């Protein structure tokens, strides 16, 4: 092996590269361990901070990152309740249970009156600083148990002040940490005229500057704290109690967005965020995640990103009027559509297939107000009409009976002459069908007829092709589809074997193919905390099936 340098600890010639960053070498394991403890642990990263005019600060790979590799693991910098939250303990952040009679109200902190689990949470490191300040300022929280709202998950807007206050307290308590927080993007100028910030200007500013006494802070400084939180926080579910919180992760916050991303994230039971490569990320490549849903059309995604994240996405998918060949935003031209044929599904629901259709697509997808035009004829539709149609479709889908696949199949049939077969609404309905077939009452896997099982297989296979384009690599979308496809293929194979249509060798071959799908799903989903039991049960069950006599 060639010698790439000198040991990072002792300086002698060395060739053993650090497996994490691949940037330093060691003469042996002993010096690698010593150097790790002396500071390399904080420096060992496979990415660097880069800057360009479009993305600003972002992360770029400094070495090849393997598919499935966890390349970033980070503890929360700061966290707290969401802007509107159900009653939450400010000490341990658990969701507060209803009071047990004879108690009629939540336990209240003896100093500031915020609801807590009990006296053990009054001196929590999360709560003590804010509590001392609120107590000194004679502030008492007024959140009480409301028996008329029991079981409804009533949300309290009073929690909107807690996380901004915790960040503001950092400036004096830990100036270095606050400086890191202050480097994060805030997009305040874009947020100022929104309804939320008009309310914040009245409520948060009064609480921070007048009630808490931070009069030296300007309105702009206070609102920038809130804006940094709104721009950069991740929603995280606390493992112990399932309560949804929001948290800042300063490194993760610099990962840029792309509608077709190469990375995704999850959380462990310690609230650490884990970023995983969905596919190989080459050295020098920008690391990107997605802040929107892959099955949404460009118009819908860009509107969501503009409203929620205050930026205009210009990624490759957003620039392409055809959405990478999927036509996810397209509708069919009513004037020059060549034709379609329908075939009968055995549930007495017609399932459309298309011979040839001409699509109406945006003339400029980076302009949300641009005209939409047929690819062949002069027919044009204003963007306002497309927006209205999208809204109407979303409402209709939301109103569908979700206890049976029938209403969803009828939706597809009803709009077969209007929506492209890979239109966003069609894709979302088809994805819902993959969940309904096998889970809805009367449509459990053992209850479905052969046609319904076949339909589930076809839907999964069709959506996997879409996933490869719009959410490529090891995405959660792909993982869920593989699990559903695997389950349906096993049922198909067993039924055909029981009818004598397959030999033992044939069925074992099909079950082995299903096991390969399951293995890939396990690789994708193994870090998802809610999936562990399901993955174990599926693997054990399929292993037994493969031992078929």
C-alpha cells in the first residue's frame, strides 16, 4: 500500500486512513484512539460547509458516501414545545396526562405556574433558567385543564414564547452557542407580512421585551430569533412519551433542499437526528434532503416551500415542465386527446388505461403564475384555474371514504379523461390504495379476492417506477412500497401453489424473490423506530414460508 502521509498523532509515516473522514492517517489503532479522544471526534466529518450564490451555506461531501451510510449524527442544539402545543411539561417535555381525581388541574410549577409533571421537573436544566426569570418578573402562566376539551388534544398557543425565550437566554448564558444559532438563515423579510408574524409582532414582542424585561433587544432581533426557529427547526417526536417537539440541529440545518434528494433523516430514542444517504453521494456532491412530498406536483411543492420555508426552489425537477418525464402536474387536453380505453376490474370498477394523451403543462414552471399550454394544440389554461382545480381535487380526495378502496378506485375512473395517469392526485390516490388493499375492513390480505391482490401488486410496481424517478434510492416511500409488494406476492404465490398452479420449486423461487424485496425494505427501514417490530415479524414469517414442505 502506498504511504499517503504521516500519523496525525505522532507524525511518523503512516497509511491507515480514518474510516470516518478519510482525511487523516495513523500508524496504528492505538494512536487513532488517542487522537480521537484528543479532539478528532469533533473534526471527523465526511462533509464540509460550502457556499454559493443560489444555496448560500450548504454541506458538500468530502469523500464518497455509501448508500445507506449514516453520515451525520447530531444531538439537538436546543428544543422545546411547538408553537401551538398540547399541555407539555417544560422540564421533561412529556405530554401531560389528564389530572387524576380528586385533582382537578395539572401540577403547576411553584415559581412560574407552568404545568409540569410534578415537583421533580421544577429544577430541570431545560426549565430552571426560564423559570427563574419568569419568577423574578412576577409572571404566572395561565394554562389550566379544561374537562370540556378532554380527549380532544386542545392546543395552547401560549407555548409559542418558550423556545424563543430559551434562545434569547443563551446570549448571556452561552454567547458562543448563541453565535452559532445567530449564523442560521432566518428569512425574516419574507416572513414579516405573513399572518403569523403579524400576530407574533404583537404577542411575542410584548412577552419578551415588556413582560420578560429584554427592553435592550430590538423588535428586529427578537423576530429574527423566531424566524430562525421557523426556518431551521425539525419536528421530532420524543421517544418516551411520543410528544411532538421542535428542535434545532445546527449542522443538519445547513443541509440544502432538493425535490429529488440524495439524503433523508430519522431520529433515535435520544432525539439525535441521523442523516442517511439514500444513494451513493460522490465526493464533491452537494448533500440535499427534501422539505416537501415527492408525489406533489411542481406547482404545489413550490407554493408549499415558498410559504413554509420562504425560498423559491429551482432544482432540476422544478425547472422541468415534464417533471422528469412523470408529468406529475399535467392534466389531459380536452381538445386533442387521442383516446383511451377502459378495462373492467372484477370489483365492478373500471380502471383506465391510456393509448395516447396530450398533456397540458406549465410554460414556465419556475413562474407559479405562468400559463399552462397543451404540448400539441394552442389550448391554454391560466395558472389560477390549475390552482383552483388542485384545491378542488385535494378536497375531494380528503372527503373520500377511507374505510374501503372502492371510493378511491371510483375517483381514478371518474377523472380518467382529465388527469394524466401520473398526475399528483392520481399518484396519491394510488398510494392510498396500496395501503387500503390489505388493511381496510373486508380487504385484509386473507379476505381479498385474487383480482384485488393482483391490483395491489400492480399498484406497488407502478409506484416503485415513480419512486425511482422522484424519490430515488433508499427512501421511506420505496421501503413502504417494497413491504406492501412483498406481502402481496407471498399471498399470490401461496394461493397458486395451493391450487396446484405452481410446483414446490416454483413457489419457493417466488418466495425467495419476495425475501429479497423484504431484505431491501429492512435495509431501508431498519433505523425507523416504529418499524422494528413489523420488520422482525415479516422476516420470521417469510423464513417459515420458505421452509414449506
